[in-house]
C-alpha cells in the first residue's frame, strides 16, 4: 500500500498537467495579429519573404525565409493559464543551439509599460502541447509570443481556460507601422540565443518599443540584390545592415555599394546603419581570421566614407570594438552569440538606432 501511495504521489503532477492541457480551449493564432512581418504576400503566414521571390532568390535564402525569426503573436487574455500547441516544419537539431531557441516559443507580458519575460514553451518533438504559465490571478493583460528562430512553423494555437477570453491587443506595443529592418547573418537571425526573445533584434524591439523586421539568413547574408529591392519596399524607420560575417572583400566590392543604392532609390532619406564584423575571440589566435576581419571592416569603412562624400547624410557607422564586450566570453562557439553576447550587442546598437528612428 505504501509503495502504491508513493507511485500515485509521483504521478499526480503529471496527471494534473495533462488534465489542464486537455481541458483548455485553443484559439488559432492566425486569428490574432502577428508583428514582425515585412511583407503581406508570403506563401504562408509564418514566414519572412514575399512569395514572388521564390524563383528569384537563392534556394538557401528562400529556405531560411521560412523560419519566422522576429515574428510574434500579440494578444490579451484574462486567463490564469496560457498554453500552446504548435507544429514545426522540419524538427531542426543543432549541437550548439538550444531547442527552445531553435523551435520553442517565448512568452512576454506588458507590465508597467515594459515587456517582461514570462516563460518559454519547450518543444518536445515536431508537434508539442505545453503549458507556458499557470496559477496567475486571472487579470486581463497584454502578451507577446515570439515564434521560433530556426525552424518553420506549420501551425500554432494558444490555449486558455474555458471561461477566459483571448482577444487582439488593445495596446500598440511594440509600436507598428514604421519598423526597424535588420539585414544580416545567422547572428541576426538569432543564433545561438537560448530562447527566441533573446535574439538581438528582438531585444532591441523591446528596448525601442518598436516593431522589427528580421531579415537575417544563416550563412546567407551575402548582399543578394533582390533582398535589397524587397527591403526598400518596407516603410522602415531605419535599416541596420549587419552582414559582414557572411561576405568577403571581393563580394563587398562587387555588391555592397549597389545594395545600398537600391535601398536609396526608394528610400532616399531613411537612416541606414552599417555594422562592422564583431571581433571573434579566436581571431586573437588565428591570424588568417584576424586579417580577414580587419580587411572587411576597413572595406566597410571605405564604402561608408564614399557614401558620405557623395552626399548621403543619413548613413551611419557602428564600430565593432565594443559590440560584444572585450572579455572574449560572449560566444557559444567563437562566432555565434550567447544571451550575454546578444544583450551586449543590443545595448551597444540601441543609442545608434534610437537617435535615428522617427
């Protein structure tokens, strides 16, 4: 009898959790506003490039655009419990990147005018049902649910208690309508944040209280000119170009100036911020990497100075020396950032962006 009671006690939390998940009502997130999309004409709701680019842009860029990095669902609810059901498209796994960052969900709540982290929804397999938070007082509050950084999203439902309401937000935060547009690499896309809310563009969205558009493409921020054309169609308040980890000097000389010109043809006055390549910790040992980064950053500075000389008054420059600190502790693998690294780069980019957005 004693052993039976022990077994029952061990399983009671699991039974209670299962009952909570099964007894909820679920709302398709497609009925709620999504922020962070630069284009309405995507093939499915949770992706980042217009359908018209499928046959134009390179296949790796197109495939990565299916990852909804930077997208978030906005809603309000009085439910004391919030859950989610979601299915990813590929069930991606990496050996240096947490599952919560790759394909998890990240819930924030607006409290006292600031976005506060609530909890993450941890993925278990391709399809997951999980309680994110429970035992709340049941007051109506505003929420933001960040979508996965590195896997596609096939479907998403948000669960609340049966007697609760879930509705579109009443507060426009992060403010929509004139987003900050980021173009770049795996780091811009969010590698390797421990959870979706900790990519540096998402951190900056909360700091600035401004919608962001994330056009980071892992290994493929290679100055594709059709991406510049797409970016130029977005009513941006500012463009941040952070692509040097994916290019070399030859490609920069070939495409970087033209990439800027394409944006300027449609957005002649919108601020553009150029960001140097961060200083990788291993560059202090690998002399080839050291020389490559120094040469790329020098090339970027020359391109910037040429634009200024030609009369571009709204182009700005951020040096790399302080972007992720100087203690060499901000990366997972010598390149991709930890949450500390992402927070540092966000804090260092914040003043440059804050001064320029309208």
